[in-house]
C-alpha cells in the first residue's frame, strides 16, 4: 500500500521503523524538557538508559535535535534538486524528516525522478 502525492509515492511498509524512530524522538524530547515527569521505572531497560543519558549526557539530546534539523533542511534542498517543486510536498518531507530523521531521508535519497521528456 502506498500514499500517493503529486511528486512522490511514500511506502507505508516502512511505517513500523518510522514509528519507532518517531516515538523515540518524542520520548527523548520529553526527557530533555520535562525529565521529572517521565516514569523511567515503567519503561524497563529503555527507561533506565534514557535516565542515564539525561543525567550524564544532556548534550547528546541537543546534538540529536541539531542533526534532525539539518536533515530536515537538507530534505528541502534535495526536493528541489530532484524536481519536487510542490511546496506542500516539500513541507511534508521537511516535517517527516525532522521527526523520523534518516529513516525518512533515505527514501528521498533513493528517489529517482522520471527522466524529462525531450521534444
């Protein structure tokens, strides 16, 4: 099953990968901004690992944010390079790449635009 836009088809088969990545991003953002509200003990090993990172390596979260912003900005440039000119599609790629990072960007990198018709 695919979602079709004017310029590109997004495969839904990778939805699980993206969901895990997106949920991890949301959880880490939550951990940075409201660390006292997270029930670390209820998240099992992932909760203990997150608490360790929040307590000992908070700069890693800011680095991850920066990387996601850079990837999202690059997705807009890549859209233009690959001939995706519809601004709403570019905006969707920006948001999706910001949330899911390289899992999203890899689909855009793999996209081969159709050859231009010659007269």
